[in-house]
């Protein structure tokens, strides 16, 4: 018996559920990776190992083929099959690599927790309708041409979005001004690569989305905090702090996180500034489709007569962040340049998801879903506000959340970490501020996943956590 056979002493379990070829493959694979069979060692022939194990030669061959596919074994014809030479490296079992954004996001691919922001209602997602649309899209895509798709996105989806945005957001555009992206972050990445910025300074709202600030910094830009008030970004402060900035990143529909819209006077001032200095404005259409009271203001893009605004939206808050799908609306003068950047660096994602969303919009499901979500979220926000309406409470509405302001000496980041241990996911307010002089602690309590079953328990657990801070 040669070295490989002696090292292995292979056996198979005929009563087990795993196929025999799978059992042989896994045993050999483990022995190779663990070093029990040396690199270059000759494995038993198909005939010998089949005879030893009492299986067919085809079964052994299937196992060997899988090893060859993984480049763990090298078939050499009459010379037999030998173990490949594996690269050796230092042990990595003790190496720990932290997941991305661990200080901002408590988990990935996990069910949403009570008070969590940025995720739609898990219990109200139209799963059956979406599954049917997705299945039809998969079938259609399987029969489609095996060629490169339009990097700007599927024409059907861009056509549907052009019609939808004209009605819902007041945006008059043609489909070729629309690009499909992998969400807001992908759209921001394309914009930062494609725009010819006049300088590194970028206006950002203060408070504003911390992850957007980090993205700008990673791109080599310098975020400049511009304070917000009851009318949104204070444009006058921006012109004083960074008058020659090349870009402004704003949430004019519902300011993130405070929920106030950018006033008409501030909109005009922002567009006038951009035109005067040749700057660009990226409009993050954060939650504008989910305005809970009254009609949402039109998109800033719709008021831009000189083509300085790039509109970015996504389906993360309305359908699901798991779709990884968003869109941009571009000034005509930028559409060709952005299309080239997308084609070379960041083409539109998952064709089947695009086709399913196009059908979802065309059949009217998307608008019905939005109407239902606004009703549900309004009821959940009111229910939470009612339970927090206690003597001394300082809770106010803030978009799809309730903002609970805390005392100046309270560590809201620590509170949020403690809440995770209780199955809650409130968002601390202080990290949203850049200007330390304006920073105030608080907790943003998302309402989307508060149901009748978990609301009272969630509020009770949060109250207990807060009581230990007093």
C-alpha cells in the first residue's frame, strides 16, 4: 500500500445520507489540506481505491475530478493522479479581521431589530407578489442573450423609472438620463469618480449621515460641516466656511436624521451658489417617497435649470436593502460621461432584480406598496410617540424615527451598545455631528419594525436602560 492509502485508511458509510463520491472527496480533501498526504504524493488509482472501498470506479473518478477542479490534485494520465503543491503560509487561525463599519452597524444580513433605522418593515414586505415577479424575471433572463448588458441598467427599468419619477418626484427626464446602480453608495461612488470637482472641499449637513462623510474622506475629499436648522442646510454658513467648495451633498426631501425638508429659500440659495461657483450638488433623496405627513416636496433636481444637480435614489428604504438596487438621474450634459464610468468601473447590478422591479412598478405594485407603508409607518410612529409621551420626555418626530434627546452628560453611543444586548437597535445621535460644539446626545428610534407584538416590550426594555443612566 502506498503513502496516500496508508495515510488515509478511507472508509465510506453506506447508511449515511451523503453520496459515496461526496464522502470520498471530503476525506481526501481534508487529508490534503491538513498535510496528512504530502504534496506530490501519488493517489491510489481509480481501480485500486474502488476495489478497496467496494465502490465503482466512476464514483472514485467523480471524487478525483472535484479535487482536480479545486486544483488540489493533478491528473497525469498513465502516471496517475498526484497531490498538487500547495502554498504554505503561517497559521491564520488566530488572525482576527473585524467586519466593516463595526462601530456604526451592529450586524449584516440579520433580521431587523426594534428601533433599527434604515430598514423597511420586515412583516409588511409583499413577499408573494415580489416572488412571482422575481421568478418571471429569472425565466426571462435565462432565455435572454448571453452578452454584456447595458451598463446603465435595463431599458425596461429605466423607462419605468422615468415615468414614475415624473409623477412622484416632479422630475422630467428621458430614460437615458437614468442609471441603475447598486444603491446610494454605488451611485455616490460613480459620481465622485465622474465629476470634475474644482476642489477637495465638500459641503455636508451637520448633523448628517456619518457613512457618507467617511465615503467622501476615503475618496480623498474634505467634508466641511454646514449646520442645519428647521429649514434644512444653512446655505449662508456654507458660503462662509467653504465658498469655493466643488460639491454639496444634501438630503433636501427629508434631512437625515432630523426629517425637515429644505425650505424653498434655501433650495434657491443652494442652486444659486452652485451655478455661481461651478459646483455640483448631489441630492440624496432620503425617505422623500415616504413622507408621512402631506405631499413630499419636489426633488431638487426638478428645480435645477442649469444642470448642476445629480439625483440619487434607492429601493433600500422602500423595498429592501438586500436588493442592492438604486438609481441616478443625471443632467443631460453628464449622462454620457457617467455612462462611460459605469461601463468601465461599476456597471448596473443583477439583471433579474432589475427586470423584477421594472415589472413591479409597471403593474402598479410599487405605488400600492408605498401607500400601504406610509399608513403603517404613520400608525407605528404615533404608537411609539404615545408611549414615550411621559412627563419630562423630550421625544420629537424625525422622519421614520422618533428622536429622544438625552442629557448633555449621557453617553448615547454606550447606551446604544447596551441596547443591542437587549435585542434593540436604536441609533445614537452624537456621531451624526462633525462640529463638536453642536454635538448633542440622543437616540433615534426607528419605527418601521415596531409591531403590536414587540412595541411594549421594546419600550419597556429601553426605559429600563435609560433609568440606569439617571
